[in-house]
C-alpha cells in the first residue's frame, strides 16, 4: 500500500468527522435536502431495479392472479371492517347521544424508495423509506396504508423530503388495536420476529376468537380508528398468565408494496 | 481535464453511486444479498489498489451520503466507517504481507464483522428490539459469505485491469 503520512490522513479524517458531528445534522438541512432531491429519481429507479430482481418474472406471472384476489379480499375486508366500526359508532351514538365529528384525513401518496436501514444486516428493523417528508406535511406517528386502505405501518422519523416508516412486522412498530365493531382498545400489536404480528397485553377477561377482524383503535394521536390490520389466526391463552396474546395474519402483503398513502389528520 | 482531476472525478461518482446503491438498491435484493456492504468493500479495495488517502475519501463521502439518507443519529455511519478504515489499514500494514486473494478475503471478513458488530451494538444501545441470538448469528454468517464472495468477485475483475494484485498466495515453483 502506497501510504503517504497515514497518521496525518487519519488525524484529518477524524477531525473532519468530529467537526461534522459537532456542527450537527441540522446545519446540513439545506445540503442534505438538495442532495436527497437530486438523488431521489435515481434512488427510485435503483429501488425498482432491486425489486425486479427480487421477484422473478415466472413468479410474477403465477402470482398475478393470487395478488389480484388478495387485493380484492383485502379491499372487501377493509370495507367490512369500516362498516363494523361504523355500526359500533352508530350504536354508541344512539346509546350515549354523543356526537363525534367524523375524522377528516387527507392522503399523501408516497413511493417506497428504500427498504431496511443501511448497516442493519440483521434485519432487526423492518422499515421503508418514503420519498415524501415534512415539507409535504408528513409527521411522526401518522399511519401508512396500502391502496386497499389496509394499515401497513406508521411514520417513525421524518426529514424535509423523505420519511421513515416502520412496517407492522417490525418489533418496534406498536399500534393500539381492537376487534372491529368493539370500540375499546384490545391490546398492542407489534411485529414478531419479522414474520407475523402479535397482539400483547390482552386482558384474560376479553374474548378473542380466530378470524376476528383486527383494526386500529385510535388510541394514539394521529391514528384514526377502524383501519384494518388483519385477522386473528391464533389465540394464545395460558391459564396462569395475566394477559393473553393473539397472532394476527396481516391483510396486506408488505413485500409487494411500491406506493403507500400517508393519512394526514 | 487533467488525468488526476479525471481520476478524482471518477472516484467521486463511484463513491456516490456505491453509497446510493447501498441505501436504496441493496436493501430490496433477495436472499441475503441485502447484507452486501458496497461502501465497506469500496474502502477495502481503495486501500488495496490505491492508498489509505483514497480509502479515507470512501469513508468520508460514503459516510456523508449515508448520513443524508439515514435516520440513525448523525455521525454513526461516519464513526463506524472511520473505525473500519482503521482496521483495514492495520490489517494491510501490520498483519498481511501481500495483496493476494487470501489477504483480501481476511480483510473483507474482518471489516464486515466490525461494521455489522458495531451497528448491532448501536441498535442495542438505542433500544431496538433485537432478534434472538440464533437469528443474529445466522445473519452474520450470511453477511460474511455474501461480502466475501463479492470481494473475491471484484478482486478477479480488478485483476484484469491492474497488475497490483496477485491471485495466488504461494507462487508455484518447479522442482
């Protein structure tokens, strides 16, 4: 290795890095924003190329029909979940004569430009990076939904023109949920080993059955109630435990997502 | 454009493209190819084919690109790539005696272990819920294999363009 004064190189590089960290990320707002704006079209193109490699042509053809059916099923289930939630809402309105103003959400369409976090070979974080950010009104905590209106995750961090969202398979993505039509919060849903979704902290007194439709309960700020998450596939109930758990089969296929909608309150 | 400024410009474009590909392209690849670390391999090859100063540019500019797109705390990528650069330099200068494919393999594996290990520590400290140890070891193993294979592949490609590398460890001698 032809090294001229390697110690000086390390000292200068170390100094620059320390200086950059001291100055802080906020000072790089304009430069970072400009770089991201320039790189985003390339990023979108590169990401699509990666996605194309991930799904072979043969698979895509044979899976086309299945995806269409799944999509239709998810749309109907979302509609059903919404109806059940509306029914519950009507009942509550009749019972308590309380008027609740309908929540008005506006949608912000966003394209997924990256999956995962650089440096996370372990895949501890199941996240996606979206090509829209705080300049478009996106804020932390807002839900992201698929084209059928199925809840797939929520925004965890934003920069001026990009945002990071955790997917429901992620162990760090936690959303208060309930059984459609019930209204009260059932428990907290989170990803389980990146493979399924688990609802924790369900009191033993609550009744949960297989194939129950699970929706967001709206307990958190920015999260509207009634967004379909999936169906209960298994209930784990131990007699000596304080809480029971339920495994949820998500209604949306997050692997094939390319565009999502962010629900802005 | 002079030869030096042309080389500098090509390097700059290569660093930016490799970092961008690492962020947006590699993450969506199938199998375990998502654990390919293009910037880390760039540092290893810059140190191998050029000098430590070229490798330092890879660490600095590659790290800056990561910081611009990443949502980790500012500086984490720069610090980790700086440490990887330090390890690569140490292994090249103090441990390895030549530029064979075996030396490269050892350095690529060492750099991958340090890079993956430090990010795992960062995630642990920042409260990210980690996968079970068995899954973590499996992920590390696959990451090592993917990056080692990529390093060998780039080595032989580079070998066509430069004579600085030696594809064998021990020269064949006829008795």
